[in-house]
C-alpha cells in the first residue's frame, strides 16, 4: 500500500498562511500554497503545483507555479508552466506555457517554450525561446 503526504497547515495567529497537501490520491506529487503576508527565504522544491500569494526569495522548482495578485517571487525559478498575476523577478526557466496576466509584472531573464501576455501585463528583460 502506497503512502501519501498528509495535509500540513501552517498558521500564524490562527490564520492559515501555508498549506502543503497531496495533489491527487493516485499522484505522489505535492502542492503548496503560500498565503498573503507569508515570507519565505530559501529553496522550495516540489513536483506538484505552487501557489504564491505571499513572498518567496530564493530558488523555486515546481511542476507548475501560479503567482497571485499579492504574490512576489524573486530568484531562480524552474517550472513546466507559470502563470503570473503578481510580481516575478530574476531568472525564469519555463519548459511549457508561460503566462503574464493583466496585473502581472515580470523582470529578468526568461527562457520559455510558449508565451502569452495579456493586455496590461508587463515584461522587462531578455527572452529566449526554447524547444520543448
């Protein structure tokens, strides 16, 4: 019988600020949600989905990354797909779909396979298309 990660909540003053949970019953990948007002400095590595509404400074490796309107990520980023509604800075490596939403701001060096920028989305830096 396989074992899967259990849901782990992190709370501050009785407010949920981060949640780590398995993505599906048949999938061993893990998801993380970094809540608004939470700051993490260091490295985060997971095979599943990362949602950031707080602040991350460091290296982040995930299957997919979603940065919410209040989210800010700075550092080396590696993911298959990335969606940005907040702020993303530094070195970004996206193997599949990279999306900057209307409220998103991206600054730095970007490697991508496929890109989509909504009206209002901003990018400042260098882009390099890579093959899938």
